[in-house]
């Protein structure tokens, strides 16, 4: 009789415990149970069944999902972003987000995701590391959700500014851990919308002019160079490319339209101008016989070769001072690659002939040339 009574009690306790699985307003409950495994399918069903859950976005490896849940009354109109890993019983709160959040975007390696929130007509983007839920300090602004590079280290996006009655469009790239983004293109009265970044390094985008005409184009995240020196290089990078045999002119003795005072480093056949504050290359003038651009144009090459290589890829812009700038190409990095040819006295840029030879190359920014294109 005693053994029978004990058995009844044990069965009753088992039934009671089985019926006590915790519930919560947050999908997945709020108690840990290491014996329970939540596969992707169950998580998806749980999220899809909730009307207040939206922007459900799975990582490329399908092991993590981020989503937005409608905020509580005390959130003053803000919603909440959550992250839920396959195999875990409950989601983790990420942070409050704007109710007009555009959505999320994952790095291909599933280690970071982007929260893209509406800002005016565009977006402000926060980059979150999955392991820590910490955000990058830099928050890129864009006109649409940025696109990640295949190696998960960078993102490309279009941006715009409207100042002093002028409208400028930018195609920018931000690399994880950097203090700021870098330009690929910068143009007046144009917009750029990035659509993809493939494994070959091609960034596909739509260029839109001030008349609304759209053109599909591709570019690469490169920085043009001469003899291995790029705009934006640090002093050590210049020495690595050209050596230590230079004469330095200190800041204060150079004019032109530089954004800061500059050092001038004179090598044989090279003049390199370096920002005194930034420590970065701002401009270079080259006449050295061995000089060569990143696309293989060398000093002494004929204009025919230069145009065959550069004209299919780049435009020769119109100057704000009037006239087309023949031999000057608008290149990546919002920069200008300028080829000077052996023209006769009195001849202009429009007089360049196929047999004219390159006698000087300049890599600079339009602003330093007192121009805008």
C-alpha cells in the first residue's frame, strides 16, 4: 500500500512539472532549458506567428536571425531589435530602434549585421558585432541600405549632400574599424545607388543625373597611383615606394589650393605634397622616365595609348571655368589623373594628337586644381 502511494505521488509531480513550461511576450520565453533545442524552423514559426514582429532577417549561414518587435508603451514610440541564435531558447535584446527602420543587412561571414534607420530621405547605419552586440563608432549615412563586400570587411553605398544651393552625390566605401569612409566617386548633380559587390571586386551601381536619367555602371574599390604612390598614402608608404632620397620643404612655403599646409618632398622626377596635419599625400607631379600609372601608362607613351586605356573607363570632365579638360580623367577616390603632353607653343588641350607623348603626370584632387567636377 505504501509503495503504491509513493508511485501515485511521483506520477503527479511529473505531470505538474511537464505543464510548467515558461511563457513570455517575447518569442521563446524567458527561462533557460539546456535540454531543449530550437532549430531554425521552430524559431521562424514562433516569429511569424507574432503580429508585432517584423523585418525578420536571417544570417547567410542561417544560424542567427535579427528582427524588430513593436515597442512597449513606455518606449515612447520606439521599437526593439532582437537577435536569436539557432539552438538557444530565447532571443537577446539588441537595442531600441526607430519605428521607421529600413531593415537589416548581414556580412557574408555572418559576424556583423547592419541596422539601417531612416534619416531624412536616407538612412543612418549602425554596424553591430554579433558576439558582443557592440556597435562601430562610425555610423555611415546613405540614401539606401549599404551593400557588403564579399570578404565582409567593407561596405559600399551612395550618399548625398545639399549645401549652399549645390547638390552633390557620393559613392563611398567604409572599411570596418576605420575612422571614416572614403570616396570612390564624387559628382555634382548626380546620385549613386549601390546594388551589388561581387567576388571579382566589381561594385554595381546606378548613376542618376539631375534629369532623373539612370545608367547602370560598375567600378572597383581601388586607388589610382603613379609609381606605387596613391593619394591618401602616409609618409612611410611614400618612402616604401620611392625610397629616402628626397629633399623636404617644410610647411608654409607652398601655396595653391591645398586644404591644409603641406610638406613638399622632392625626389628626382617626383614632387610629392603631403598634408602637415593629416600626414597624407594630397598631390604629386611626376616627370621621372620610369614613372608608370596603375593602368600601365608610362612617361613618354603616346596619347593614342593613353586614350585607349583611360577613355573607356573614365570621363574627361568639363571645367567650371569653361572647356573640356582633355587628358584629365576623373578617377576613383574622387581624384584626377592628369596627363600633360608635348604640345607646341600656342597649342591647347584640344590640339592633342595621337602621336603626342606624355611628358608629365599629375595625380591630385579637383579642389586643389581650383576646379569642381
